[in-house]
């Protein structure tokens, strides 16, 4: 019966339950699907994206990561105890399919954050385009950052325009090293809302950071340039960097350092936000 109730409130955007409750309810059904094979790939992908989104909303609302870890464990334990052939699980699965039927067919979605949004687009095109993107200004310069490609999740790219025409020779992505620091380093220590905390205060100290150097540099295609900018440089990061981003707390920030001759560095900040949810949204195209 708990699964039936969970399915009843698992629809995206339902307002009656709080973020932590929605995370639990969606996590239960995701775990039940993993065990029982309840959903088609497009519905499972939609549910996974919504689960990640609910987790992010709960963290931004002030729920601790330890509490959500326990909630996730409780959800998996609840799913482990169900009979995959029971009427209750069949009813719960049917409600989830109904709730996510329209969501699974969506091709564009905005994932709002504290200070910046991710724009997701899983339409298939003939040329590379942004699949998941966030834009940022740093001084007079501007950057678009995210996943780009013709289909699927794409590759991790930073495309930037420099107002003075400067040409960076490389770039690096700086983020928390989860093997050194298991919790985000926030000036408010993760307690309460981080809505007004600037991105510059959301990176750990150098001792808790790791960096990925760009694997390639090229002139940025027009379709990947920040809005209003016509030319610039694009840097592709390793696939491992994108995977690391999905492990971070959505309240955190990462930095993209553009490297110029003479040891000059220009830094842009990106809010992690619902990157994991957006990437999950891209994993399986709607059918």
C-alpha cells in the first residue's frame, strides 16, 4: 500500500508533498523498477530524472545530505520487500506510467537552480547542439557550458567568447574531489537554504579540489556560442568529468579556468544544480 501511495504523488511538480517526501516516493518506485522491471526505458529515464530533481530540491530547501542518504536507503529497503507480482505493485506501476507518460515525451525542459538554470533539449539534430547548457558571464566575457552533441547525452564542453579577442590555449574544470571530501564545502556548512550564497563561495578549498584538463580545443561552432556572441573557443573535457559532475551536491559550484599565455587565468563559475537530473533526462529519447 505504501507503493500505491507513492505512485499517487510521483507526478512531476505535484505540490502537496515536500521535496524530501517526493524524493522518497520516487526513489521507492525507481528501486522497485530496478528489482521488478516495471517500466519501459523512457518511463524509467523520466522517473530517474525526476528522482534526481527531487533530491536537488530537497537539498536546496535545507535537508541534509546525510538525511537524504538515509531516505534513499529506506526507499530501497521498502522496494526490496515487495512482491513483484502483487496487485499493489501493479497498481503503483500503472499510476507511475500514467503520471510520467507526458513527461517522458517532453523534449525540452528547464531545471531551475538557486542562481542559474540548466536548459535541457533532447531533440535529435543533424549537427551538434546543446543538449544541456548553462550560460555564465565572467567580467566582459561569456561562456556556455554543458553537454553537446547530435543525440544522446553528448560530451562536456565549455564554449566562450572573450571581449578583448584573447585566445586561451587551454582550459580546466575545477570541482570538489569526492574522494577527499565527502561533503560539499559551503560557507553556510550546508545548513538551511543556499539561495543567496554566491557561486564563488561554493567551491571547496584547494586541498579538496581536483581538476580535469581539456582534452581538445577548437573554434566554437556558431550553434554552441553563448547567446549574442558570434565567435569564440570551445574546449572538450573527458567523459569522466561529466560523470564526476553527477556525483556533486546540487548546491555546489564548479569553475572553468581559461588559460592564457603569461600564466593568466580567467575563471567562470557554474552552478551544479540539477545537472544529474538533466543528464538523466537525456539518457533515453522519448518513444
